[in-house]
């Protein structure tokens, strides 16, 4: 995935001179996960800019660049470092189109690692996508494979409005996938059906697609056919794909790494309760992180939903 992200950067920078990358250590070092490795050497310091350790400044610079016709891709080193940038994101970035009645747009991509699994302190393992999804004017995207990272990042850079692009840190180097470096974007605002099924719908995103697909394989051994849906775009949510699946399976289990309380899973459950209640044969189940700070180092795997916990959630929908 990390190489796919680099390729998407390079394609857009090669073909659109208005695309600028900025962030902490993204130049000579190529970023903390090396997602921008080699870009400064290829495109120069004016277009791949190292910044001070100041997330509010990074976001503010991006807003100014976008208002003047550039397309900045700003990296926040870890999601837990995002909070100083919230003033710029909430008060300016997300509102610029509305504030100027469409005279100005804000074609910004804010990239950052998402979630745990790298044995780091809690600020390096945050999964707070629900905070971002709640902000009007922001699109929130979270890929789950190298191909989707490439195609969705291209689409995000080309979008005229701000996109928060969450990169599951566990997936940066978890698997390899051949992709064509052809500049073809994937559609935003749509779910991806990773596995078709008839008995239960599993909705997930980001790194949790890994455990969820393993759970679906285990369920097949029990003659339970699970449909696995990758949300991909967290805001806005593709309601139609989810509702269509639930109308077929009659059961819904939502899996996410973020804390349970007020998570995106609650919004998905509300959508199905409002528009697909009579299709349900059992109560909706959520399998999530806990309502605590994510613990340090290897204990984080007690926090992140496991295959066993997902199976338990699915079996609950078949209980008498």
C-alpha cells in the first residue's frame, strides 16, 4: 500500500503542476512510513516541502495554497497529531466553498496513518474517523488495499473539495498486490463488495477488512455465507449498497477499530434502522474497539477486534 500511495502522488505531480506535497519529514526522509520517498528528488523542494513540527501551520498553509489555485497534499505524521490542525480544518478548510458561495474551492488532501497495530504509544494509534465524518464539508476516505489506495488517492487529489485520506498503518506493508500505474481513479462515495454472501452482511473499513475477511472464511466452514463490504468512503456513506445487502441477508454486523461510543458503526446502524428495519431478522451487532485509550505496544491487539470477536458477533445474530 505504501508504494501505491507513492505512485499516486507521483502520477498527479507529473501530470498536474499545481499539485504540491507538504508535511513533516516528507522530503529527504520520505515521511515516517516512506510514503513520499523519492518525490522531493524527482520534483524539487518547491513542490515537496518539509515543514516544521506544526500541524496547525501545515493545515493553514494548505488552505492558503488551495485558495490560490494549488492542490496541496498535506501529510500529518500520525492521526493522534491531527488535533492542533482542527481549527483550520473545521473553521476554514471545510467551510471555504460555502463561505464564498462557491467562488473559492478547497482542493486539499490531508493524508495520515490510521489505527493501531504498530506497537507504538497511543498518539500513534488513533482511530477517530467519526470526529472527522461529523464535519460538514469534509469527505473522509479509508482504503483497504494497494489498488484502492492508488485509485482513491488519485480521485481525492482531483476532487475540488477537501478530503481526509486515512491510511491504515497496519496495511502499509501487510500484503503485496499488482496494480497498473495508469492514473485511473476509483469512484469516491461508494462501497466495495469484497465477498458476496447470502446469510449475513459484514460492513467494515480500513485495516479491519483483513480480520473481517478471515472471519468470513471461517464462517463458510460453518455453512454461513457472509457478504463483506468495504465502506471505503466513510463520509458520505454509500447507503444504497449497504441497504441492498441487508435486504438480501437479513443480518448486519459492523466491524471497526475505533471506540464503540458514537462511532461510524452507530451511524450505519441508524441508517439501517431507519430505512431497512423490516429486512432485519436479528438485532444489528457492532464489533469495535473499546471506549478506552488504546493501550500501549502489544496490548493493542487486545483492543483491536479479533477474528474470534467478529465470529462471536455474527453468531449472536443467529441466536434463538
